[in-house]
C-alpha cells in the first residue's frame, strides 16, 4: 500500500512513523525548504504524550524539554503582579519548542521527505488517487493525507475553500526566537507575560542564551496586513518591560511565525481515499493548548484503523478514525473558546480578576481547583477523557 503525506509537521511525521512500520510505502512532501525551526513553545501532554511514549520518543523529549517553574504576569515596569507555580499543576507535561518535537519524530522516520514541494492537483479513481505535485511529477497512491496545517492545500483541493471550515477566534498571533544573553537571563525559566486589555506578550528563556517571544492581539479583522516586524512594533512598541529591546531584535519576516488564531470545524475529514490529519481538520488553537498532542493522537488512531483494514477497507478506516478522534477534538475546541477570556483578557477588570484568582491559586493545593474553576469542566479532566477515548 502506498501513501503520500502532504506536510512534514507533527501529524504528518507521526503518521509516516506508524505507516512505515506497518509495511506501507510512504512519501512525505513539505512546502518549506527544510524542517521548520524555531517557532514557539508548546506544552505537550495528554494523549500525544502517550503516543510519544509508545514510539519510544520520551527520552528525547525529556532531553529537549525546558523547565517552566512558574507562569508569572508582570506590569509595564517588569514587576510581578501574579504568578502560578507549575510543578504541581500537571504530571507528564513537557514544555518544549514545537520544532524540537518535530525534529524528535523526524529523526526516527525513514520515509523520504521532499522539501520545497506541495500538492498541486488531485484526481480520485476506483483504484486510488493520482496526485500531481508542484514540481510537475505525479504519484499514484492508495491514500493521500493532508497533514499540511490549518491552511491546508489538500483540504482546499479536496473539500473546498478555507472560509467554509475556518472559525476565526478574534485574535492574531506572532512568535519568534532571538539570541540575547542579557534578556534571556532577565526572563529566566519563568514563563513571563504582560497583558493589557486586548494585548498579551510572553517571553521564556531558552538554552544557548536565546529567548522565545509570543504576541497575541485581539483583532476582529482576520486579515494579516503589513510586514510582521512593523505590525509588532506598532502594537507592542510602547508597552514597556523588555519589549523595546526584544522588538529591536525582531528577525527577518521569514523567521517570524504569524497567523490568525483559528479552529477548523469540518463535518467530514475524508472523501474517498483523501484524508485530513492534525490541524488541517481539527485545529483547536493555541487557546486550547492541545493541538500538538491531538495531532499525534489522531495520527496514531488513523494508523491503527488502517492497519486493521485491507486494501478495500481504506474508506471505512478513514470514517472510523474520524468517529474515534472527533469527540475529543470538539471538547478541546470548546475548552479553547472558554479560555480566550483568561489568556487574552479584553478588559482591565478581567485582568484584575485573573490576578486575584492566581493569588488564591498560590494557596497550598489550590492550583488544580483554580484550573477547574477556569475551565468549567476542568482542563485535567478533558485531558484524561481524551486519553481514554483515543485508546478506543
Ligand atoms: C503560538 C502557539 C502555541 C501553541 N501551543 C501549543 C501547546 O501548548 N500545546 C499543544 O499541544 N499545541 C500547541 N499549539 C498547536 C500546535 O502547534 C499545532 O496544533 C500542531 O503543530 C499541529 O500539527 P500539524 O502537524 O497538524 O500542523 P503543523 O505543525 O502546522 O505542520 C504542518 C506542516 O505542513 C507544512 N505545510 C503547510 N502547507 C503546506 C503545503 N501546501 N504543502 C506542503 N506542506 C505544507 C508546514 O510547513 C508544516 O511543516 C500551539 C500553536 C501555536 C501557534
């Protein structure tokens, strides 16, 4: 059986890992010229962590992890206004750069990855799919997988324009990494954030005197306009704290991650022998914080269903994969929408309320209670339910 996977991200590479071990002939095409580096910090846990453990990747992830000792909010002068100690919040949580997770999976995959290439056309027929690539070559495969992120090209070709499936969550996001010893030492191993109504800027020190920065802007218009550095300086340039120095070191546009904050909501994740995976069909957004985890879990379930199906059973396996994964995704998406008001508070009153809740959460044993209050249903509860559901 032959599969072509579009997108060498977390979902695509995890699926390649499992399919090649199940005896499939797999090829991955990736639009970027190389595996994407840098980017942003993620918290990795829950079902994805379970999958990584089964793949034997946890030693590598534990090596790449960053110790986040606390979340801490600061004011424009850099003074701490509230904090949440992280150690007792969750078990089996790894904070690392998205790129480090991608590299960890990639280094254990034998499947060839063709960079600088994407899918240009798709034609389904009785025996399989003819895929035309942007380099002008064609592939005949039994399965085409669109693991090419929230703005998936495969989804557009097989299901229609993005607007039909994209739920804009009213925010834009940017992130980049800089080399700066002084700023890195100043921030340290606390995830530090500054929030004013409608704006959030976060920073975390990385190994090698680097600093990861994340910016979130409340913006009703989803259009991404202008050069990212100018956009960042316009909105964050006079907020104080470390931001003037960090913005002065803003890298080239190609090294800045910038996007709308979105969820993807689709009734069907497959059509015939074309299936979507990861953010392409189930993006939950950074507000939910489970995207990488669910991308790996989805890949594992898809491989599991395909292993049980013969050559003729591929379409049924794709439907079964969606039935198993979608309930967890919907629950996490709903959680993400509830969390917006806390991660990027729209008013000064809500910022004050958040600071008070964090102070209360600092009382012994109150951190879990705090998170459950925030999420009505409980973040931890959702994670454990998703693990159970995905085990099938
Ligand atoms: C700021 C931020 C913070 C986040 N924090 C967390 C967190 O704490 N925890 C968590 O679990 N998740 C988090 N996420 C979400 C997580 O990063 C995503 O859900 C996850 O990366 C999805 O994996 P994926 O493989 O589906 O897509 P991606 O990681 O987006 O990978 C898609 C790949 O496809 C490639 N591609 C795109 N278009 C094409 C094309 N046309 N042709 C070929 N290739 C293409 C891309 O270059 C990329 O390599 C966060 C996201 C953001 C933006």
